[in-house]
C-alpha cells in the first residue's frame, strides 16, 4: 500500500537512540502499524464490496445522511407537512447527484413480479418523496423500496404518481371525517397498522 514503507522508515528513525534501534519498542510500534494498515485494507475492501453491491442492486451511490434504523448514528427526525396533513420517517435518505432518494426496507420475501411494487408500499414511498421535497426543499427524482434479498424496486416521483398520492391522501382524510372506511383487502396485518382502524366497521380483528 502506498506510503506504508516510508511510515515504517520514520518509525525506525524515531526509535533510534545513539544510532541504534531499540528492538522491543520498534517491534511494538511496527505491530501497531501493521494492524492499522490491515484495518485500512479491510476498510477499502468493504467499501469496494459495498460499491459493487449498490451498483449490482440498483442502489445509487451517494451520502446516507438520514436513517431511521436501530443502532445507526444518523439523525432521524419526523418529517411533517401541515399542508398535506401527513408525516413520517423514511428508513433511509440518500443524497445523490440527481437529488435525494428516500429508501424503504421491507421484510416481504415475495415482492410483485416484473419489478413492480405493492400499492401500499408505493404510496408510502411517494408520501416520503413529497415530505422530503417539501421539508428539505431539495429535488426528489424517485424513491426505492427494497424487499428481502436485496430486491430493489424503483418508485418514480412523476406527475401521475403525485396526483395519485394527492387523491389517496384526500380519500383517507375523507374517510376519517365520515368516521368509516371501506376495506379493500383481507390482511389482518394491514388492518392492525391502519390509521382509520378505530373508525372502520370492516376492520379484521
């Protein structure tokens, strides 16, 4: 690795006393140096593997500056929009050369075929796109939904998807005002996490 030999030479010179090298001190410092060099090589290797993994799966290169994941050293505050009446925390935000990309991680091992995204996952990701655009005031070209096994699906933040998001938000708000909702699925898990569950007489218990 470039620069290692010169650093070793400097260590040898620094440990010399009256023109002689102290073997125990030199050995200890060289051991520390080798450990540091090994750590550097491993860090570069992991970075290279990470870059390859991103490229192969479709995850864009960029700065991860927000993560709502346990044990991560990144700030993850609520994103709120009084104008739209929505709020939330995306799992991850990546700042790329094209703009900020919201990322959602899903446990499902069987995503839709042909590279599609489940409608509820898509609308959630679109909501995060809108929140990021409004609250951070930066461009959001698209979002990503990553299913188990690094199955990456792209959600385009197009005009048509924006209109669908606005229509969905309006429908949810209207259902809350009516104090009722029409269930369109048979999944208890979706009912348990629904925001209008307490006002729905069709909720699965």
